[in-house]
């Protein structure tokens, strides 16, 4: 039994689909919120009743299982950080439930080509029109509740037939997000688009990237307290980093955000800073990933680069997703305090700083 061959499908016609998709998403999200935590959370789905009527105690035929796929369609009405979280949910849960992963393209061909995450993967969209395939829509579940994860696994295992595409519900949550970080990094750096990457960083410098998420007009003060960090937070961390880098001339700082220079008076004291507000989103992500040190924000736009990067990350501890346990992920509290000894160890181990940073951690 052979699944459809790997081929590249163009990204959907984003502008034409957006209004329809947005309306559908709003209605669907409203319903999902209403039924969350009620018996209808699962009972509204045919897949649940299939499981109740076909509970399978035996091992599934291995040949059938090899043609079972799982995917998550990115929310095309959301930003790329949100879409990456959607896509990553599909990647993670396909492994957890021991079925094959099917790639759903991102909203634009530009992001699709830049990330390269679909290279070497089977595409999900052709399965929807392949008459051999049955598309099974799964109920939305809580990714940290073991009993709900077990139920979804049982639903999946109740299908004893070949050619199934399991479709995660729109915006299916996956709180951790970091379990796949090594695979995300591997896929990004192996992508064909890396041959065309152009960085403005100086190779001989220690390049520090800062991403500052700006407050949106629709955000209340209460929401901002949870999702935002003031400029002082980033300036405080930067001062501490540069204090450890006693040879400050080795460091160059690149600030990625929206607005203009006047919106960031806290950074006037730094004479080695470059404001990158006019840089496009793809190039901004590229530079955050390749920075020698990234100071990320409470935003998926810099959270995902932090997961993909192979360098040093200083990240807000009070974020709704977690971080790998690797020592190059340094967590800062809302005041900008972090373990300086941990950073010192990372700086001491940096290839670029050999012979320059000689403060061996005690």
C-alpha cells in the first residue's frame, strides 16, 4: 500500500480564502469554547462514537498503520508564530500517537519556502481529494490532561482500515511546544532556502538580537500585564549581558520590533545598537535564529526562533510555553533578573569568544 508521493503543493490562495476561513474559525472557536469541559467536547464528533462502537483491544495491522497520518492545519488568519505553533502540534502529536506526520503548508509561499519544514514530508492537502483516504476530525483535547490524551489515542487506534488522515481540531493546543525543538532546528538548517540566506551581522562580532513585542491597541492593561514586557526589561538584561562581556566592542546589538527609534528611549545609552524595525518578518526571524545571543519576548514570533537557534537564549520565564532543559536556555524573571553564572558559562564556551571571554565560571 503506497501513500501519495511527495510533491510540493502551492500554498492556498490566502487573500481569497481569508474572509471565509476567518468566519469559519470564529464560529468554530465560539462553539468549542462553549462545549469545553462538557460531555459535548467529545460527543459532538463522529470519531468519538466510532471509538465507542469499535473499541479495539488488539494491535492494529502494521500495514494499515503505515498509511495512517495526522496533521494540523495552520490558522491562516493568525501570524506566523501562531501558525508555527499549530504546525508543531501536528508534528508532536503524530509522534505521540505513533502515526505518520502529514505536512500542511503555511499561509504564504514565502513562509513555506523560507522555513522549508515541508521538505521531505508528505503533503496533507492531496489526501482530502484522494478517494482512498478517510479524513477523521479529532475532538479538541487538553494537552496536559493524561486522560484526554489517552482517549484521543484510543480513538485513533479504533480505526482498523488503511488510509486515514487524522485532522487535529483548529488551534489544537500543545502547551510544551519545545519537545520537538531539535527536529525543528534540524529541518530549518537543512532547508534549501538556507543557501540564499543573507545576514547583516558581522562575522567577527558577538551579535545580540532583541525582540520586543509592542502592546496592541486592543489589549487591556490586564492582558498586557500577562502578555507584555516593558522596554526596561530588555534594557536591564542587555546591560547585564554587556557587563559580563567586558570587551563591549566585540558586541553588536540588533533590536527587532515595530514602531520607530523614538519608541525605545531606554536604549539611547547603547552606542553599538542597530534598530531593525524596517526589516521584513522572514529576515527578522532569520537574524533572531542566527544571533549569538537572543533576548526573546512573550511572543511566538521570537519563541520559535529561540527553539530553532543553536546559540544562547535569554527568555522570559513567565511565558505560556515551556523551554528545553538545555543550559543555553536562560530564564529571566519579569524584572530582568537571571542566573549570571549560567550565562557566564555559556559565554566561556562560545567559540566566537575564545581568547576574549576568559572569565571561567566558578
